[in-house]
C-alpha cells in the first residue's frame, strides 16, 4: 500500500482564520511527512492517506496527523457530544488505562474503534464508566500485527488474561488487564456499511452488527483522540435500542444484546 502526504497551503495574510475567502492549494508530496511550506504560504494542515483511497474530506486545523486513514475521516470539530459540555467526574484509574491502551493502538496505527459499553458511556455521560473498557479491532489487521500489538500492550503494563476463539477465524477476542481494569478487544470486519463484531457467550460466537459509514476522530476532554463510529447515535441505537440514554439498573451482558437485535441468535462457532 503506497502512501502520499497531502499538504494544504494558503497565502499568508493578517487574517489567521481559515474560511471561504482563503485560497487553498492542495499539494501532494509523495512519502514526505516533513514537507515544508512554499515561500509566501503557510501550512493549514497535512495528513497521510493510502494512494488507493479517494480523499473526500479536508480537515481544517493546524495539527499534523500521521495516521493512515480510510475512506472518510472526520475531525472532532464535526462531531458534537452534548454530555461532554458538562462531563461527569471521571474515574481516574480507568481514564488512565483507557489512554494507555489508545496510545498502544495509535503507536501502530491500529484500525480500532471505541465500542459497546465504552462508546455508550462516552456519548451518554462523557465518562469511561465503571465496568470493562471495550474496543473493536479490524481482524485482518490484527492477524497481520498480532505480535506487535501484544508487545506494545505488554510494554504499557497490560497482562493478557483471556483469549476467545482463533485468530484465523471470525470473532477472535482478547481480554487484558492493567491496574485491576479489564480491557476487552473484539475482532471485527466491515460488511458494506455495517461493522460486524464477534460476541462469545458460553463458548459460542455470535455476530453482532451495527451501521457505520466512517470512522470519526473525537478529541475527548482535550486530552486524547479516540476513534469512534459515525453516525454515533445510529451505532448506539443498534447496540442498546432507542432508550440508550436511560441507564438500565442491571444490564445483563449475555442477554440484552440479543433482545435489542444487536446480536444474532444464529451463532458461528
């Protein structure tokens, strides 16, 4: 997979805001992440994309992104999570573990997503919740980079605590722990405009499906950029039903995902 660096330039002016009056030039510099601005111009932004991926959205900020991105990645200024305007008090231990696992993913440009309960708590309360941390990970990438990810997580202080399924089969899952906090990583695949994730219950693997158009980079509390599915609310409705804004007193993890229709009763293994 070839890579190109896209650099957006504009003429220098007194006005520092990027708006429709600015003349923007898209300049492609192959394999040069350290591209310099041309004389009389300044860099608006630059980002790395796969050569076989069309660029549909230009991020308007001054930061440098070195992530290899898929079809259409939106920046956090395109996504509004109302709960984050007045966030709840954060569980600092879980917050630290979440940042640590995201850092491990990001160091390898892993195509992960914050998922399930962790996505729900972010959107509903702008919090990490009080239970396990959930992530889904593209299984094809995981299969190719299993040892590298294992090393990164181990260096970060995580201990592998459980494995479900086989890496060469759909629905592979691992559980890791750090400082008493459990992190579940679910193998997943894209099928059209849906993300399908494996879900293990009593030794059987069930497919769970949510709609997803693209990946969104959301800046959580100004501290960490996290990858989440878009549209977020559609994904949450698929997982938890239309009443997802209202917490359930005793959520039964092995029953309710089937009742909401998120997971199929037809198991794979």
